[in-house]
């Protein structure tokens, strides 16, 4: 990545496409339209409605955690995912999709077991991993 050129990051809150200087990606940039945090220490929430715009329009790696509230291993992994989001702040966008609430995108990715982590680059799947994993593995999956 060229450090001088801006990187596009789409806001999960309002859908605005933001241009962030590469050197500022780790500085918790805010959306220029709605003021929400774009790349915070917390994973963003993606839905059937905003999934394509955010994953295709964001130029950083996007790692999506398909999960559901009733899934014990998903809940067990949640703190690991948040820890990975802190480690990766500014280098990757970590996102969560509640597969119960968002059946369309879950079906499109053929999610049969949760948790499943899917890494996307400009909206295209690069790799995936099923089952709960530790933060260090989540970091490797997002960047390796
Ligand atoms: Zn916004």
C-alpha cells in the first residue's frame, strides 16, 4: 500500500464512501457524513442491506464473523474477535453478521456452521475458516 494515497473505507452506518489517508488509518477515523467511527477497536455490524456496499467499497481486507446469539462457540469467540479488531485497527476491517437476522448474505456465502470467518478483498472471498479460533489466528486470517 502506498502510504501517500488515500484508501476508501465505506461507513457501515450510513454507506458513505470515505477517503482516508493511509497514514491516518490507525487514528480511529470518523465518517465524514454521519460521524460514526469507521475503523475503531470494535467490529462493525453488517447486514443484508449494507454488506455489499461496505465489503466491495472498502479497500482494506474485510474479515466477517458469521455468528448467532444462540451459538455458544460464537459467544465464546466474541472477545477473541474484539481483541483481534484492536490488534488490527487501521489494517483490516472486522465485521460481524448475525446469520439469523441476515439470511440473504448468509445463504449467498453458503454458511452451514457458525462461527465461520470469511475474509474478503474488495467484496471477493479470499479465504474462510469454520469453528471458533483464538485472536492470534483471527489476526493471521485477516492479514496473512
Ligand atoms: Zn457514516
